[in-house]
C-alpha cells in the first residue's frame, strides 16, 4: 500500500454494500480521495432495484447537500468531484438547483455538457441515442450535465489527456502552447451510449467512457490515486479506474447491482456482498 493510501487501506478496491453517507463516515478518513465520479439517483421516477426515486424535492435537495458535504470531507484539497446529473425536458432548473446545493461545499470549476445525441443535418451528422418524449411542448433532451467541483476552484487539469487533434494542422508550432497535434476538447463531450434490447442490469448507468475521461482529465490517467463513487451502481466507475491503473472505492445499497459489478471486475476486490 502506497504512502498516499495510508489510513484507507481497508477500503481500497472494495465496493461496500452500504449507504454512502454511513459508508464514507465509517471507512474513509479526511482528505484521502483524489477523484470522485458519480451519478446519483435523479429523483425523476427511475425504477431502481431498491431506491425510491420519487422523494419530495426539498428532501432530495437536503440529501444531495449532505452527500456533498461528506464528499468534501474525504476529497483532497487538489481533488476533483465530477457530478453527473440529468433531468426530464419538462423540469425547470432541477439539475441546476441540485448543483447549487452541492456548490455550498465546493467551487464549481467547470460545467461539462455530456451530449448523448447530436443532429447537424447541414454537416451530414446524425449520431447517438436519446429517450424520445411524446410532447408538443418540449424538445427531446439530448444532453446531461457533468458539474466539475473542486475544493478551491484552482485545481490544475491535464486537458490534453482528453484532447482532440487540430483540424488545421498549421496551428501546430504556430502557438507556443501548440507543440503537438492535440488541443483542448472544451466542455462539450459527445459520449454515446449503447442501446440494449433486453433487460438492463441497471436502468441509468452511464457509459464506460464517461468516468474514464473524468479521471484522465484530472490527471490520473497514468495510474495511481484513489477514485470514489458514492453511488457505484453496477461498477462502471470502478471498471474505469482499474483500466487506468487507479484504485477505487464505492458504496452501493443493491446487492443485485454489486453482483453485476463483481462480474465486471472479477471475483476479487469486493466487500460486503
């Protein structure tokens, strides 16, 4: 166990079958986590295994703020908290109201737009999937937010770790910062998700690429560090951390979801099942 993980060794590379608030308080000391990537229940009526996704909204906001406060306690001063949340087309500022509660404990350093589907017929582009809405008032919701919170608002990032090639190659070398064929991707990320014809093990899992990009953007793409997901679900954040050579820890109430995570990660490295 590296020196950076001293005091948290009993929790490293484990998914606890526990409530995230109780779990973080019991297993994670102050300032032990490098990156948090999570997508909490959206409270829009999703049919989770054992969570009521229709809480009174003010109660839900209080819960999200309590989770945020505990995440702030366990996150390092130079850490990053990537908070993915979406809503329905008919919701008015719901995601932003949740983010505002989280912001009471963090600085909002970046707002990333996860584009799940994009149509630009003028450019011959029509890619991705979304859940269509049967409405004459509302447009289909083709994106979700990834709010990037940090303790200080001044955390350095490895932007080129998730960069894209220059369209105009003459820019390479023209600017002092353009030393390679790679530039800042910006805050609009097109990450499609796979459609599944059969029953999905989890009704709202984000794609594998999303947590990988968050972890790499923070600078852990070369391995090391501890990645936390308080709402681990079927283990997508843990799988991303392992692929990048990082350690992980997570909490999940559903034993069925943990079984799926166990299968994805292999039999080892899981606790509380």
